[in-house]
């Protein structure tokens, strides 16, 4: 199983760091406060093709996960357990953070463990059910690296419940609002593309890092490409009083639940905790 131990850490003296695009803030999600975003779309989107891109920093309890499931994104169905979800899972007896997707009877686990709770990571998840190549119907990138499948059923073509206008969508919470499964971490630069299957290079690029090596850094998707589709949205968390505001131009705003102005954070993939770039 791949271990990604060289994600983006803030580098002191950012003027010497070779990124051009700045992300000024993030949103903090905490299990103890039951904080999450919610939305039910007025009209449905593409159930066969979408792209979800987001930056995240895992925190958990005092920087270490203590429960076994931390929910990033779910869509609610009326039937118990019949929902699509994206989860960070902690294996029993370890602190390994495994991302996986469950889709009402199908599931997909990429071959990666995330071990660093002090750094920012970038994930791109593509749902592409009409792709003629079975292994390409679900594609996931972490820090620009496409992840191989560890286990799952990506070849079982089916409609997604994400984008379905009849269901509530939650970011940072499970579909039943169970207090044991809220997310603990920061999210930044969240893009949802309805009807588009774009790889990680639309959202980031690899740059030489000071002192050697390379690092995956964000680029400006909204300016460079900017396709969002009907249900698409862009959450940049720039308004502390309206963290669910959609900056894509679609006005697909989200409702912030148990998230005050203190849930906007200066900590981001390109800024340190104090907000200096």
C-alpha cells in the first residue's frame, strides 16, 4: 500500500516558494461541534459524470484520529444505509487513514494510506460511468498521483446519488447526522464539476521545492478552466459569515450548520496558521 509522506507543508519565507496561486483560507470542521454543510439541489445534475476536487488537512482529536470513520461527503437516501459517501477510515488498531467511497452496495478503496496530520493534501475524485474502460470509471488522484485500486467494484456501472435533486447532500457529516462520524479537519478550495471528468492537472501542478525534491501545489481552476455545469460549485470559504457561499457563479450555496465565523481559518495549502503568505 502506498504511503504519501511528502505532502504540502507551509514553507517559511514563502517568497522563495515557487507557487503562483494563493489560497487565503480554509474551513474548519469539528466532530465535537457537529459542524457541517448541507444542500438539496433545486434541479438534478449528471449522475454519470462528475469531478470532485478538494484540499484537506486531517486533524482528528488533538491531531490523532480516535474513531474509525470521518465523513467528507454524503448524499442522503431515505433507506437506511442506502447512500453514497466519501469517508476517511481509520483501521482498527492503527492510525492509518484510508479514503474510500461507498455507493449503495458498491465500494472503492484506493491503494494509499495518509499518515500525516500536520500537512495539506489534494484529492481529485472522478466518477465516469460511461467510460469504455472499466478500470477508468472511478479515478482518484492524491497530490497529483493517480491511485491504483486496492479493492472495490469500479466496473459496476451505476448512477450516482451525488447530483440527485431528491436527496440532501452533506459535507462533513454522515447522512443520519450521527455524532460519531462527523469530519475532523480543514477543507479548502472545494470544486464540484457536474458533467465533467477532469484529472488532477486541472487543479494543481508539481513544482521544484526549495532544498530539493518536488511538491504538488494548487493552480487557479476557476480562471484557467471554470467549467462547473448545472449543480457545480466552488467553495473557497472567503466569507466567514457565509462559509457555504458558492463562488462558481452558479449560486449553488450551502447552509453552514454549527459553523460560526471562527470556523474560517487562515491555515491553508499556501498560508501558515498566522495567515502570512
